[in-house]
């Protein structure tokens, strides 16, 4: 089955699932907002398959992500807004428009030149989109012209770095990572000042705000260090899971669970896991 036939079949299946009376009750109950979290989840699962190098899983996860596109397009078609073909046409037109060196001028560009041309065309498109939104909704005029176009539903880490990148383009930025580190120390002190005197006490609204500021500066530090904060945190999560499994496995060997161990015992096993990892990755002599 070729790609066009497979795509047509997917669209037909999605239509059948959304047909009142004969379709799936769950699918029929959904709307754009209820499906959006699944769309984000599927995108993350695509990334996970890539990071694990599992191409069979990647094929399946890309299919799941494509289903999300078909689902949203079908709901839009039912509302008389657009359909799957309009979605495909829009991205085709955008790709051609953003690659004039391939589809129009034939101008020879380096990879850096392509990225610069892409950014230039994106900015023109965003300005036009902002004009359309302003004409449609006066509230759009209240948005920052510099920071406009960063979607609210993005994961907070991703949105933070995109906002910072936009501000940096107009010169609102630190000169280097060390200056960001100074700001990080300042924000840490402000968090400490808001911590409740008694552990377990209800946190204040100010504490939540200060922790948010701290996280925002951490993202800024990552950006200046050319580190993707999302990838860095995913790596830290994986490391935490790996070391905690060592704690569980070690305790299980003694017929115990983490809930039956003291914090000192678990901390010792954590340090042991760290030592094993360093030995594993250190060059052999």
C-alpha cells in the first residue's frame, strides 16, 4: 500500500470512529482540548524512541503522532474549519516558501545560510500572523511584539528558552554564562528567604514565585552554556531512576524494600551507585 492510500485509509478510519451512532463513544466525546495532552505525550514518546535507538518503536510512535494529526483534523473538518488535506497543503506551502534556495532561486547556501534564511522568513510569517490575530481579536494587541508567537501549551522549559531567545535578539540578555550564574545565586538566596521556618508548613505564594524565577534562570544558564535544558533534565531523570534501581536491587538482595530501610542506608547505596557509574565510565588502565 503506497503512502497516499495509507493516508486515505487513516482518514477514513478516523471518520468512522467519529461517526455518531456507529463510531466509538470515547472518540466521539473528545474535543481539541481533551486530545491536546495526548498529542504532547505522543511527541515525547517519539523522542524517547529516538533516544533509545529503537527504530521499531519509533515507527509505532510516529504512527501514534500521525493519529493525533488525523484526530485534530477530523474534529476541525466536522466544525467546518479545515481538513487533513488543508493541513498537508499548509505544511507543503510553508516548506516551499521557507526553502527558496531549493524551489525558487536555486541559490547555493551553506547550512548556516539556510538557517538564517529560514529564521528571516519565519519572522515575516509571524509578523503577518500577528497582524491577522490583532485584526481578529483586539486583545492580541496587548501581547509583547517581541515575545509574540511562543505557544502557551509548550512545556514550560521549552517555552522559557524560546522566550529568552526572542528577548536576546533585541539585546535583552546577559553577556555570558558566568553572569547568569551570579543571578542564579541571587535567586537561590531569595528562595531560601521564603522557605517556611517549620518544615511541612504550607508554602507561601511568594515561595512558588521565587522557585519559578529560579527555574527560569536555570534555563537561561543552560541556554548560555549551549545545553538543551529539556534534554539535560531528561538525562537527570534517567540517572535518578538508574541509581534508585540500584538501591531497590541491593535492598531486595537482603530481603528488604526501600520502605523498610533508613534514609542513611539508602543514601549509602546511592553513593555506591554513583561510584559504580564512575568506575564504569572511567578509562581502563
